[in-house]
């Protein structure tokens, strides 16, 4: 009976995740088709690259999104978490094909009927603001679920897997701003670059609001009797360092281990999903943690790391 209830809860949870993924794709499609494309500026990430390619070729950017994401998704499926990749595939397919379909259907685009020189700048600025909010909501939803919107995020995750000391957010930022810089040679317009910066800033603020200050680190503490399994998850699957100390329950007097780990809030939903397979562990975390220093992950140095606690 308990297994049946757990199965139903699992199915209902996945159904909610699928619906939210569809909703996130809808936000992205509307933002790109209605506000970004007619306003001649490049958003961040793969969307920005596809917008540039659309400007050069006139081919709907949705096709470029499929073409660029396809090899990335194959690599992600080979090297990253399979469930993560399946949701990214779902999002990418809906997002890309949605932009194509809206283009073929001549769906509404935000362009005022009468434009003076001042009106043109105002309308483009408003498009950057609104698209930033919509794309921020889109990315925020996916991160809340523990997944992503693909593209640059996949590149960052793959690089982080092979070079764990690379900072994921730094990789994403470098890729995003490089694409925006490249767009200047296509639009030949400084206003387009400024609009891109506005859109990225608004998008990041929206994501931060949804994730509750994602720029801060989060300190995670795990009380467990089985630090070996937790070690595998933190070090090998999530590529983070951690510290372990023996602890004794004040009431029960039982000996446990407390695992300390610091991570970015962007990574927290995926980590908490992982930890659900350890229901005996007691987990609590606090945000707003400031950190100093760095840690470089070297697998050859941690083989006996946990042996002192066995």
C-alpha cells in the first residue's frame, strides 16, 4: 500500500514538473517571438546567438535553437544526469518549435503602429525590460525544478564535470557576454548592446527574486550515520568539497556525523532532489553565507578521505 502511494506521489510530482516545464517554455517563446526578434537586440546565451543568426540569414531562430542544442543534448545525455537531460530536451523542443510555429502563424509582435525617433528607443527599451522579466521567470522556473533551459547551461555543466574547479556561473557569464559582444558586429548599433545589457540585468534580477538571492552561497549541514554515501553524492556527483565532524545527539546520546558543505543556490534544488534518497538524513541550510578562498577538486587526493571515520 505504501509503495502504491509513493508511486502515485511520484507520478503526480513528475506531472507537475512537466506542466511547469511547458509553462517555462511558453514564457520563453513569447519573450523571444513577441519582444526580442522585432526589437533588433541579442539576449544572453544560445538565444542571443540564434537571434544573430536569424538577423544574418532570415531563417527562423527556432531552427537554429534546435540545430545548436542537438549536439549539446547528446553530450549531456552521455555525461550528465539522465533525468536532468530529459527535462532539458522537453524544454528545448517546446521552446524551439514554439518560436517556429508562432513565426509561421504570424503571431502578434510588439511593434507600435506609429514610431518617431524617440518612440523607437522607448519601444525597444520596453521590449528589453519585458523580455528580461519573461526569460527570467522561464529560467527561474527551470532552476527551481532542479533543471535548466539548456544551451549555455549545458556547456557550463559539461565543462564543470571535466574541470570541477571551473565556476559554473563564471562560465555562463563569459559565454553570455561574448555572444552579446559578437552581436555588435551584426547590428552595428551600440543601442543594441545597451538593450542586451538591460535585458540580461533584468533577467538576472528576476531569477534572483525567484530563487531568493541566488548570488549568495548556501551553507548545507547534513546529520547522518552514513557519511560514505553522502561523500559519493557531494564529491563525485555534485563536485563540491565538504567537511565531516563526529557529533553526538544531545538527547539520544547517539553518535552521528555532520557533513558541512557550501554551494550556490542555483545548485541547491538539484542537491536536495538527490538527498531525497537518504530519508534518514537530517538536512538544514542557511542562505546569505559569504565565502572567501577557493577549493580545487582532485580525485586522486580524496580516496582515503572518509576512511578516518570508518
